[in-house]
């Protein structure tokens, strides 16, 4: 498992994204991946989760951070490590996709695609507790 079952209670709620450099953030532009500036932290509202091999692995939502360059864009997230994590005790390190629309991949993963088509890493946590 990657996310604890309690994470599903976050549908309709806000989480904080703390972007991390990792291998860098990049844009997917016509088969190339130019580096982009690391986004500042931002909030998003979780809309739904997906499972892979019966484990809660990630989800999709919408950035809700007025004044932030990513405000109103879609964000897809998937846990990077197959160990139980939640958004309170142990922030979740995720692969992130940011775009203008949602796509479901062949394996059922939810992705944010379309311009600006950003990919990167970040930690997701509940900053209200």
C-alpha cells in the first residue's frame, strides 16, 4: 500500500503541495522536457483517488491558490513509495503532473495533462492540523 485508507476522507478537502527539486521540474513540450522553475508551495482540492493492485496510490484535484501561477489547473499525484503514508503524520512524497485537463492512463492512474504539462515531485500534507 502507498496511502492509508484514511486518506480517502480528503475528497473535497484541501492539501498543501510542497514542491521538491528531485530530478527537477520540467514541461512536456513536443517530445522534449525543458526544465522549469520550481513552483512555490500551493494548495489544491482533492477530487478523487485511484487504486493500483488494490492499493490506494494517488488521485486528482484542482489547484486552489489565488495569485499562484498554477491556480485553477489540474494536479495529478501518485505516491512514490509503496509504504503506508498519510497526509498528517508522514507527508506523502509524490510524482506530480500539472495540466489543463484530466486523463486516465491504461493502468487506471489519473493524470493532469495539457498545457502547461508540468511534471515534478512534491510532498502533500494537511497543513490545517
